[in-house]
């Protein structure tokens, strides 16, 4: 081991994923947000979506307890897999939401970054 804890490594990987999502999202959108209002509205949609996803995970977690109290190992294993898939998807959604928030922070400079990256692609 090189002295970096697994948690620190995970946080670095997550930050890299957000940076990748930011770049990809800007490339796909072709622009930043048209206004603060647009940014706010899109972020609100993301928050609502992640709230629902979180609520769904909580329901699975409650069902897992029922499987424990019923001594149903098969149900617990299946629910654990669903929990893991849902939690991973929620983390991905939050990473994308973080990228959108960064685009909102960048404001007009997001559009400049897109133009610069377009110039680099043309030069290649």
C-alpha cells in the first residue's frame, strides 16, 4: 500500500468522475446554462430525482430488515443486490448533479471552455 487510504482514493476517483461528467456534459450540451433561472430549475429537477432515488433505497432497506426477521437469506441477498445497484446509481446521479452545479458556478466561462475545447479538437 502506498499510504493512501481506500477512502481517500475513492474520493479522488469521485472527483475525477465529476470532472469527467462536467466535460462530457458541456460537450453534449454545447453550452453552459442560458441563465441562473435555467441552472436553478435543472438543479431542482436533479435534487427531486435524487430524493426519490434515496426514498426508494430506504424502502429496500426496510424490506431487508423484514427479510432478516423472517430469516429469509435469499430475499436478503436479492435485496442487498438491489440496494447496492440503487446506491451506485444514486452516487452516479449526485456526481452528475455536482457537474451541473459546477457548470452553474462557471457561468459564462463555461461557454468559453467549450469554445476552447472545440478549438483544440479542430487543431488536432
